[in-house]
């Protein structure tokens, strides 16, 4: 539930009072039409009440009781613009109905007419009208005017004046601390609120904030460690071509492997969280059961300066990867990137990125044309839509890249389209579906096959992640890869099944 709805609910609770006692003077004569309109209002027949009360106002334009009830009716129908003039007359004409002042302030608050609301707050404080309710409304108005410290003081005053309002006041105090980024104090307030009455609606709202704050604390920890271990079955480790006339000599292609991963991260923010720098280390080791030639060991180091804006984040990841295959140095690759993310509202985010990578393959190529050393330059755009309280998302992305290699056989221009959907099925269970289409158009005629190579690589993947303890997950994954190439040697398909565990600290 939004803060606005919570505020409305809180106001509704504290404004319950005996309607028949609102009039400060009982001398005003009540007409039959007005009496019928009040009766319809009390029975919550607001549409019928509106017709009768408008007629009553026409019959007696100076009646403050008619003005008051007509204002209340418009307010119940959420027509605050129409309610305000009637409620204003109820507190300015004689006999004054002082209780109408609270309703008038509330309507002005709902329409974000903060300046006028503050004027009537001052009038209510001067007249001493319902001090606790006025203090609570004052706190809400100060919060909307970004004066959180004054708001906390007002809420504290309200619960002192009327202890029955303590729960609503404490909830708003917690929200005020959130706005001031006093996250520890906010969490303490919400936890105390839950302890007082665990079954109340306010406690349910507070629990949602506590969950969010706990996740934020976890996300904001400067140092994080993640370890993973998985067992995988791969039915085409060697990328055996689909064409049997080409692959007849290849017998063993399927194998199982054990995969071990680790990630260490240190994140530091400074200058009031406007800037930051993140250092990361990634480790990957895949040990084949039988096909040991394809054992892979990879180390990646990343440093990422960041700049934070009101609705955006600009990062510059700089990285270096070193990979061994069969215990021999295989690839050395530095990268430099730029990524900008911009939020639109609370549920949509656009992304733009560029990337440069140099690839130095450390094994001697079979010929000069097969030399894959070179530069890779690319960029793209992406879009995220979040749902289920931002626990799930849909992402689509388009990117392109140009690889310039030493050997003519590996120069290509690529287009990639990908999409991902993460669905929070249960509180502990997330399911992710992703698809990727990568189109490679090679620049030169292949030196051996005497044609220009064109590849279409399709990848489908699904992942089920079950949280069994805090941020630790049991993961089940299936991945399918199909490379459609006009050169049969590079045409293959592949299925990978994986089950593993990931533990975060």
C-alpha cells in the first residue's frame, strides 16, 4: 500500500467522532430537507445525501450545518475541490462549526495545497481545536513539505496529547526517518510498532518496511562474499557439429563437470552517496569428469567508479580477465565499459551502454587467418519493467558489436536481441526465463571453406532459485544452445542441465 493510502487511512481513523456533536450551537433550525440529507449521510448513502444537502444549501445558504454536511459528503466522494468551499464556509460563517476545520485541513492536504493548509493549522492551534488531531495533520503536512524533523516533533506531540493515536503516530515517525535516510532509527520504530500489536494493519505495513530495510541493509553492506558449487551435465562439451559427415570422427562429446564459483565485492560510497567505487573479483572453475582437456579456470577483476543522480546511475566498469584451459593460459582480456541506468517512475528503467574489449588468445593459432586476437567494440539499449513490488522484472535488450581480429576468418559484425523475465512465484522461490538471439555476419570469405560465414545462435534458459536460508539459494537450471551456421563445422546444438547451491555472506 502506498504512503498516500496509508496517510488517508491514518487520518480516517483519527477523525472518527460523533457527527451529532459537531455543531457548536444548537440554535440553528434544521429543515426537513437538511434532516433527511444528514440521515442519508449517516447511513452512508452519499449519492442520495448529496442531492438532498445541495437542496438544503439552496434553501438556506447561510446554514453552516448544511455547508458542513455537504462538505463532508463531497469529501466522502473524494471530490475535495467541491468539499473545500463548503467546509471553509462552515468555519467562517456563524455559528461556526469548529470540527469542520479538521476536515478542511485534511482536504487541503489531499490536494497538496500545503500553504493554505498550514494557515488553517495555525488557526486551529490558536483556537485550541482538537490539539492531537491537529498535531497529527501538521506532521503529515510538514512531511509533504519535506520538513521531516518538524514532522517527527509534531507526531510525538500528537501521541503525547492522545495516547490512543500512538500507533498511527509511530508509523508516520518511522516513515519520516526513512525520508531522512535514518534507516536504523526507522527500523527500530517499525519493530517496536510490531511488538505493540502484531496483528494490526499498521503492524503489517511496518513489517513490509522492515523486510525492505533488511534487504537494503544486506544490499548496502560494503563487503560481500558469494560462493557457489554446481553439478552439470553437458551433452556437447566439444561443440560437435550437427552434420554427421563432418563430425563422424568425434566420438566423446557429452560429459559431467563440477563447477565452483566465488565472488568478492567491496562497495564504498562517499560525498553523501553521490559517488562510489566498487571492486569485484570473480572466480570460476569447471572440472570435467572425463574430458579433462576442457577444464576451465577463470579469474576476473573489476573496478567500477559510479556517479548517482536523482533518477539515474552512471558507472564505468573497468575489468581484466585471465582464463586457463587444460591448465594452460588461454585468454588475456582487458575491458572498459560505460553504463547509464535511468528510472522512469517506480517501475520502469532504461539502460544504455558501450563496451570495449581487447582479446589476446595465448595459444598459437593453426594459421594466420585463424588468429582471433583483436578488438571488440559494441553498445546497446535495454529496458526494464518491474512488478510484484519490484521483486520481479521483464527486461529486453538490443546490442551490436564489431570484432576486429588479426585473422580474416574471425572479423564479424554482430546483432543481439535478448529478453529475461523473473517471476517471484513464492516468497522463497524465483523462476527466471531468458532467451537470446545472436546474429554474426563475418566480414571476409573464409580461407578454407571459401564462403562468407553467417551464424545465428539461439539460446534458451530457465532457472529456478529457492532460498533456503537468508540469501542462500538452491538452483536448478536448464540451457539450450543452437548455432545455425552456413558452414557445417560451426553448426551445433547443446543441452546443459545444472543443479547447485549458492551461499552469500
